[in-house]
C-alpha cells in the first residue's frame, strides 16, 4: 500500500518536471530552437494543426530556423501564423523554404524572461510539494485505518520527503541552466 503511494507520488512529481521542461522549451532565448514554433498552429484545409505537422522544422544555423512546408500553397499560411503568434519573429520565404531569423534579445527582455522562468520553476515546486502533501495524507489515512504501523507511516513520509527534495533539486538545476541560456549573449 505505502509503495503504491510512493510510486503514485513519484509519477506525479515526474509529470511536474516534464511540464517545467515543456514550459522552458517554449521560451525564446535568442538562440534558434525548432520547439519555439511548436505552439503555433496553422489552418490546414479547415483544421488547425501545429506547424510541425504540415512542414519540416529544422535549424539552418544557431540564429535561424528553417520551415519547409510539405505543400507549396502552405507557405503564406505558415508565414501568417508565425507573424500573428506574437513571439516576435519575422519569417521570410525564399523559394519553397521559410527562414525565421531569431532577433537578438535586449538586456531588459532577458531580465523579463528570467522572471518568467523563475515563476515556471516556482509553479513546478508548488506542484511537487502538493504531491508530497497528498501522499503524506494518504499515508496518514492508512495509519488511521490501522492498515500500516506508525513506523511504516514514518518511513513512507521520509521516502516521500527524499523524493520531494530530489525533484525540487532537479527543478532548481533546470532553472539554473535556463537562466544561463537566457543570459548568454
């Protein structure tokens, strides 16, 4: 029983870390990365699809993303979707290819992005702590029902705390790496 609690808690904490990684991937750092375009959808014959489902998204160099639509008529639609996404990118089509250069970030914008990533990291830590609280409450319920001993409850809570500390440490490492990436000119 207590093992189920720990496994469930670990699964939920891992999910919080995955969400944090996804949030960080969406943040533009001045360096080109194909995932920046992941949240942008384009109208494809009446259906809204992510760009990576109607085109090949790759890097030309560290400052330029290349978008190659599978169908030529999609070029203006993809360009329009990127422009309207409000992420500050200006695509330019060259033949059957769309070049998306990454503008350099100002120091002020870098500081704003640092605040955003810190808030994402804090949200992740709050989620992890909430999972810890729920797991500890579940363990206490088992103790009240006399399904586990007080020693087992104590051990379960210690294991959950170790797991919590580990996941928060990972969130801090991800935050530190993202801050360095943002501040690197």
